[in-house]
């Protein structure tokens, strides 16, 4: 049989089958030998050719496994075929270079033990990768099924959550998670990313299209793992450690990623640890941002970045006023539109893009996409503005793009999550449709309906209503504190024994007279959820098909839960321990739980059925 070309590493290599009747005929027909030939140093007394031969012989083993036995045979022959002795200073030609063999060839070969390499049957070798979750890990599958049922039966009012479509779920659970893709699209560190680049370029294109942005004036990065990561990448790229940031106070409805530290001085967020942060606040009487005081603070504090946007602000943001205030000290104006990005895309609220330099967002809230973050940044020539000091570069062109991209990778993150980027591209395609605009319009109508329903039931709302998808209910006006009511809601009024978040809440979100700090998303479905005082909102239940009349019923559930909480506190006390005792065998709680589950179960669930 003719020799086949072997893998060349500068050695003369060939793979040969054992011909019948040859000295290697003792091997089976399926064996083959790999001969590596080299010559000794030309200065040697004789021109000696050395051959290292490896013979691979398959052997039958139990359970249909094929075991390859790697055997070696070695011999040295001169040109006449006579075995020669050892030569000193021998060299081999390796990858085009002459390399001296320091050790004796026989000693080198003897130092490597004979190995047996097991090659499993092809059907068995991939069986571990083709098992469904219910078979591969029944324990995880069981927990996931319980979570699916919880989502199906519950009433989801958390402003940070929504329900994605089946296509987004399929992309998230796809083979795209297998590929590692460090770097920006078109400049990846690893090979094999040509299709990943196509996905990311398409996602960026759809992101700009969703918000009606010109690629000559705006760029976008879709790689952030979260909006907090996106925000910190902006700080890292555009600031030096210790530079100043100003954002809305967390207790006033801002977000910790804009800077937060406790009244005792403990720095909580990374923004406050690595940069100097000072917050502005809402008016404690009205709940609205006090722009006059904000301007005074900005002029005195002179931040490098001024942030608008937050987690629990139910009214419009005056971006024009923010722009004028930022220009007075040359600050970069950044908007975190995480909660309202869907409304911005649908043009149902004011857009920050007309006035801001940087815009960040999550992708999983009102955008109804996968969990992650996104950064938009200005590019191209800067507009001329009168009467302000330019702090962020003195040239006439924005220089955000390279700084932010470099801060995200390689400074802060590794490879992007390609499955997330594909899922985001799917969601952004939906955002640009008339159907999505109709969805966001219904979200606003539902928020208005819920606000009106609560006001009609003598509940007090911060700012007396809402301009967007969320609202803040002042439960302090009912004589309640946040912990017990949230506990009752989050347990879906079930008999649970653990009170989550009782240590976290006072540290990060201290209770104050301002009602914003004691309001929350009052989720009637979440089981054992840590309290996080954001707001009640309507996108998630609107995704399930709820309309105005349905939110009338939800208002009844909310008020009834508050009434039960008030009774328990009055009879048993307001401490966590006393309140938990009051929950035991409470008939009102079980009745309300059954009503909530019956209500939630009548709506379809996007992405899956139960």
C-alpha cells in the first residue's frame, strides 16, 4: 500500500499500513505505523539515518470500547542498512531549523511510557451531550418547573422584570454560548468569529434603528453584561479615579450604580468606591426633582459626569434643563434610561438622545429582551454651544467611542455573551414594529388605570400619579412600614418561615419619612424575594395580556394585602418576629392567595405554556 502524507513539523513523516508478509504483519490490518526519519550531524563520521517508528494497534475491549495501543520500535541504520552505534552531537531538522539532540534518542524514548488511549464508541461518546434536562439533572429541572409555575400563577409588578418571547429564549439557550469572542466585532481575538461578527453588527444596527438614531452621530456597544456594568464602563473610560459624578439619590428613586454610600459614610457602590459621588434629591413634599437646587449643587460641585435617569421616578425627565445645567460646568451628560427605554423607543416619553452625550440601558425591562446592558455614545463633530466650559475634550469631535469600548474590553469584561447578543437582536427587531408601539401604549394606559384605581381607594401616590410605566404607593400613609407588607406579598401570602432582606434593607435603603424609601414593587408572586424598594409597574402583566379592567382587580389585591398587614401589625406588633407569628394559619392570607393564583392563571405566558 502506498504511503500517505503525515503531519509535517520539519521531520520527514509517513504513515504506512503493514503490508502482508512484512515484518510488521503480526499487527492487524487496521494498524498503521508512523515513521519519523532524521539524520545525524553531517560532521559525524558517517551519514546515519535514524527512524522512530510508532505502531498503533486497535484492540477489542469489553463494552464495545476500542483501545488504541501505542507501541514504539526504534532502530538506527546506516546507508547500508547496518545498525550503527550512538552518535554524539546529533541534530534534527525541526520546522526548518537544525536542532541539536542533547540526550540520547533511546533515553528520550524510554522516558515516555507506553500509553493506552481509549476511544469510546461514537454513539456513546456524545450521549452526555444529548440528554434532556429532565434526564441529565432532574433536581435542577424540578426547581425550574416550580419557578415556571410561580411565574404562571403570580401577578408580576416588579419594574425590573418582564416576560420574553420564545425566540429570545431559543437564542439564549443556543449553541452560540459555545463560542468565545473577545474583542469588538471585526477585531476579535480568536478565529472562527465571522458569524458572531455578523450577529453583533446586526444587533448594533437594530439598536440604532430601534431608537431612530443616525450611525454618523451615534455609536453603540451591545456587549455589557448589565446596565451597572455599562455605567461603570462609561466611568472607567471617561474619568480618572477620584473624578466627580452626580446622580439622583438612591432613596429618591435613583440607582446605586450612580453612586451610593450610607449616612454613616460606608461606600456601597463601586462608583462611590473608585470615584467621588454626590447625589441630588427630589423635593420631599412633592416627590419631583428640584431642578433649582440641582443646578446650585452642580455649579458648586462641578462633576465630570452628570447623570439623569433612575429606578423609581414616575415622572418625565427635563433633559433640556439637564443639558443647560451640565453645560454650565462642562459636564458630560449621561442618561441611564434602564426603566423607560421601551417607552423611549416607542416615542411614548421624552427622548434623552436629543440632549445627552451618553445613554445607557438594561435590555430586559420595558425593552422585553434578554438580561444585559447597552451603551449609546455620541460620535462625529460636536455642536457649538455658548457660555460653557468644555470638560470632556477640547477638540471638535467626540472621542467617546474608543475610550468606552476599551474600558468595556479589555479593562472590565472578557468575552461577550453571544447568545445574549443574538437574543437582544431579536428583541430589538420587535421594538421597531408597530405592534411593540401598541404594546407600550397599553403599558401606559394600564399604569394610569392602576394609579386611578389606587387613588379612588384613598391610597396616596408619590407625585399623585405617573407619566410612564411605574408608580409609587406611599404605604406609610396607611401606618405601615415596608418590611411586613413586602414579606406578605412576596410570599404570595403563603405560610413561610423566613423573612428575607430584614438586614439588607436598613443598610442600603434606610427608612425615611419620604415615602419613596418605603414603597416597593409589591410583587404578589415572588417567593422568598429580597426586598428592593423600587416601584410597581405594568409592562410584565401587559405582556401577558392584561388591560385596564384587569389592573382594577390588581388594585383590589394590593389594598387587601395592605389591610391584612395592618390588622396583623395591630394585633401582633410590627417587629419581624411578631409579624411572622401573625401569619401562621391566617385565613385571610390563604383566601387572598387563592384569589391571586386564580387571577394569574387565566393569562397566557409568553414563551411557554403551563
